[in-house]
C-alpha cells in the first residue's frame, strides 16, 4: 500500500485540516477519501462548497452517506432528493437533523426542506412514498400530496382527511381484500372497528389478534377472550382498553409469561394490578422503554410513582429519562438491577454517585462506556487503575478519559495493544516528536490515527502531503 492510500483519507478525517485542502481532497473523487471526509463531519455543519462537491460524487455510497449528515445546506438536500439513485433518495427521506421541540431538549428528527419533500412526494417508488407517510416529521401538507398515488389515497384520508372522509376510508380499508391494508386500518388510533364488523374481524386469520387489541368488548366477549386457550389471544386482549378491573386481575395471574408481559405494558395500568404480576427479567437484557410512561416523562408525580415499581421495566424506563430529580437518581442508584444503574449512569452522570459510575466503567462493555470514561467525576486513582489493568479494554478506557499523566501516556504509547488508542486520542495533546513517531509507526492504523489527530501541525500536514504526492492547493 502506498502512502497516498492512508494519508488522503486520514487527512480528510482530520477536523483541523484547512478548508482549501479539504476541498482539494474531496475533488479527487476517491471513494474512501470522500467517505472519510463525511464520517468526520457527520454531526458538524458542512460548508456549501464542500457539500456541493460531495453531492457530485460518482459514487452512490458517498451520496447516500452525505444525505444522512446531520447538518447540510438545504440546497444540497434538495438536490439529493432528485438523485438518480433510489438509495440516495431514500436516505434523504430518513435523514436526521437536530430540531428543538417545545418543552423538550433538542432531539434528532427527520428533516428535509419542504421543496425536497415535495420532490419526494412525486417519486414513483412506493417504499419512499410509505416512508414519507409514516414519518412523524414530514409536514402534513406534504403528506396530503401523497393522495395523488391511488394506492395511498385511503391511507392519507384516514390519517389526515375530514372526519366523514376519514371514516369512509377506514371502513373501506378494514374490509379490504388485502390483509396488509386491513392491518393498517386496524392499527390506526383514529377509529375503532364498528360493532357490525366484529364477527368478520374475529374470523380474519391474518389480523384477528390486531382486531382483538382494539375492538369494542361486550362483557361476554371480554370474558370469553380472557379465558381463551390460545395465549396469543389472551396476550392481545390484555391491552384492549375495555377490560374491566376484575379481568385485569385474572390476567395478572395468567400462567403464560408473554400474557403477563403484555399486561405489564398496558397503558396506565393500576399500580395494584401491576404489583400483583409476577415477572422476572435477566439483569443483562436491554429493554425498550414502556411507551406510555415515556410519553408522560414530564409528569414528575407519575414518574416518581413508577420509579418505585416492583417491575424493573418501569424502573429502567425512568432511569433512561433526562433531567431526573436528584432524589430519584439517589433512589435508583441503589437499584438491584444492573441495567437500571447503567442507564442512570448513561443519562444522569452529573448526579449519580461516583461508585456507580466506577462500577459501570469497570464492568460494562458497550459503546457508552467510552463516554463514561470521559466523565470528570471519575477519580484519578481509577484512571491510574485502568492504565495498569491486565485487560486491554481497560487500558484503552484510560486513554479515553483524557486525563493521563505524562508517565501514563508514555507507558501506554509503547504498549503494542494500546498504541493505536494513544495515536487516536486527542487528550492530552501529544508533542511534535510523539506525532512524528506515530506517523512512522509500522502499523498503518497507528499512522492513520496520528494523521487524523486534531493537533497535527501545518508543518506535519505539508510533510504528509509531500509523502502522498497530493498538491496542497
């Protein structure tokens, strides 16, 4: 491998590379160099000249990756929405961008300018059309334009039409010959199936369970479904809003684990019923938040109540929440469940006790541990312990703490298992001699990491350009 093939992508990935050189590297149209440029700027604002050069790349993968950069000029997003490659257009549909939601912190949401969405709404690709319709972040006015496609007309009316038009569309869809169309209607929260269709829906083999979750229940039908021999039926009826309290108590003692699990997730389930359900969960199993409680995360009284639930899935949901009150953090920090303490350390690192941070740093092997390592509350003694550990992973974490002493850094820089981390880690800043040594390391990974280092001086950048025979302008 020649020097050019590792130097060009490495300099492209370096955030301190001057803009004129970045444009020069982008203009080579080398796929790996362009991908490195994009990867390094995935979550940073990208200049219009650079984004324009990359949008003209002959490589579809480059244009796909460009489309999902978090901050792109609107002109470039609109251009990519009309790209000749279907994959690029699809990436525009799903691209994230940070938006400020009232009463919430900023979050990543799908974003494209209205002009781009209007172009995509005319796209003949059915998958792209469905993605637009299903996205919560596409403007309603754009979604209504999707009614121009015959196969989506009733879906658009169901979701965004006037009441009478929406109800007519619902009744057509719920009786449609295509089971996927029936399912779309049944899973829409705007209407519940009319009583006259209940016998038909209960006989629909493809959608019977979806129907049971939503159909209006008479007392007799509810008791029949709760006593059904098929646990899938009991699991479905467990979330039906028409169940009476006595039937909730029956399902709370159901012998089937999945039935009890479905009942645990029932929106606004009374705490007395919840406490009566027996269910154990592997402490290392990651779970999704309980959706209804997550949506109520700004209801402090409700959150405090469910933070003390005997069911770990509720405590985990609370532990994921941002801006928890200090007393809840203190309470959950002593939780017996490993995942509760982990999620608390990930989300509330400024308040969680130091011993919990240290526990997760030493035991968790997921990606978030690198963020935990950067927490300034980790004691220096623990960083030193990591730097001397027999576990390679721990020694890498010591680098990511950014608080190595010169002695620790020198020792780990000569460690064959961690010298790559030493080259890649920006803190503490390396000396010119250390960078030169890393740029001439036998390992191409170490050389590339050093060339990507944000403290690379102009002098070293020009040395690399000469080695790679890249014109500096």
